[in-house]
């Protein structure tokens, strides 16, 4: 295996990140490498378990990767409970091979005892904690679906779960956050709130069944109870969402009975989307944002809507909206 730190320093995408990780005192964190039971608790797909367990010995034996793991876990655990911490785990250079693709999984697994302790301190129910952190397994499944290999697809996303910032409550996920500038201005036109005020950011995970009205009602009911109970100092009066699912053009292609159209009706308009994002729906519907239009073979009503609109010369946009809680 190539020298890990030399690869990071030579890659302009990670050199600056490594300099930030190197700064500061030597971390005092206990590193626990994942065993099969821990990985299954995190919903890691079975085809990834053997490789993660086997590579753990290689990780421990490599002084540079072990040093990097300790630094990353220290940085992750120091930010547990905060909102909007800027630290991200990068995509490590391809020269590191499988252990580089899996490296974020080891960081998150080693962070697991710390975030579980934070959840217990906040009184977060064990099932909510388990379902929230199991998004790591979902992300590994998405990586294999897209690339055909093991790895963590979006470390920047999974960090939110292991930092205590995001929670799975039934069908939907809710992220502790604040109103941005343009969405905040839209809210301010209707409520005595504005940019910088607390807001729950709503997310719609894959692999969780239909986005039905009943499932969404259940999630929202849970959120209205969960956050005042476990984060009473944070007063969330509105929920926001930024997603291709909120592109209003979808109403022109889907029946009124569609779950997506029903989901859109919950929201008040945020701000107009300015730039096309055709790869967004292709990524979430077909699994890979880089798929070419000619390679798509739509089967469902939604798939046909996405493809037909693009083949007719249209574009898709990332919609956004909000509603009072």
C-alpha cells in the first residue's frame, strides 16, 4: 500500500485538509475498531462486513493510518452536539485502495461510543439512536450500488448523524439547524422569524418505503414531540427542505394522487431555484448522477417523468420550501 500521508500531502484536494488535521494537541481518544456485531447494528451490508473486519488489522498495523484515524476521531468527537461544524472527512486518494474507501467507516465506528453517550445524556430513545446511526449502512449500500465496490459514498453526510445533529424519526430525517438567508427571508414574510433563527431541515432517505402521507404525518408528529423534549433550549418553529422532490415541474408530469405531489403540498414556497440540476433526480432515482440520458431505461411513472422531461429539452431544478411546525 502506498504511503498514506504522502498521498494525502501530494493531492491538492486533501493537502489543506491534512494540515488542519495535523494542527493542535495530540488527541487522547480511545479507538475501538468495529466487530461484526457492531457493524450489523449499524446496518452495514453483509457483503461489507468481512472486508471491514479483515482490513481493521491492516489499519491498526499502519502507523500513519492509525495516527490519521486517531486525529479524525478526536475531531469528530470534539464536535458532538454542535450545529454546523465545518470539519469533513475527505475522499481519500485512490492509491490507498479499499482501506481508503472504507476509512470513514472506521472513523464513524470509533465515534460510535461517544455519540451513543451523547444520545443517552440527552435522553434520546435507544431505537431512535439505532435507526439514526444505521444510515451508515445505507450509505455503504449506495456506494456499492453506484461503484460496485465497498466504501462510504458520502462521509460529509454521515458525519451529521455521528455528531448528534441529525435524527431519523420514522420515514423522515430531521437535522438541527438554522434558517439560511433566502429561505429565512421567505419565512420572515409570514412569521416573526428570519435568517439565523432555529429551523429543522427535513431529509428524505432512500430504502425506506413509499413517501406516503401517513408516513410523513407520523414523522412530523414524532419531530414535534422529540425536539422539545430532548433539545428544549432550541425552539424549532419551522421546518425547511431543499430537494429535487420539491421541483414544482414534477406536478406537470405526475398524477395528483402521487406521493411526491402530496409531499410538495405541505410546503410554502422558499425562493426560486436559479440553476439547473439535472443530475439530482438522476442520482436519486437511477442511482448515479453521471449516467447519460441515452443509457436510462425508465420503468416507473417517476422514472419516465424524469427522462421524458429531459429528452424534451427541459431541465430539473433543486426545489425548496418551508412550513410552520
